[in-house]
C-alpha cells in the first residue's frame, strides 16, 4: 500500500510510463482508486510502504508473514 503523494514521487511525472503520458497526477489518482480495492481483496497481507525505505518495507513484510503462521 502506498499513498498518492509517495506514489507520485516514485514514478515522477510519468517519464517512460505510457499510461501516465497525459495528465500524470489525475491518471495516477484514477489508477490508484480503481486498483486499490482489487489489491486489498486479493492480498494475504498489507504493508504500508509510504515513507519507508526498501529495507524497512522488507522488515515489515517479514514481520507480517511471521504473524500469519
């Protein structure tokens, strides 16, 4: 899971991303709003990645998987 602001920082203004060529902010918001319910429905675990480093995300995923047992 990632919030809109963090997602935009990660992808920039869509350079090299055909879906984001036209109006990247509005398109990103639409894609997040459209896809999030499906992702939440099929997810075994959810980890908020907003503001976290890759190492922090990895630790959170490992911790979440350990509690699933």
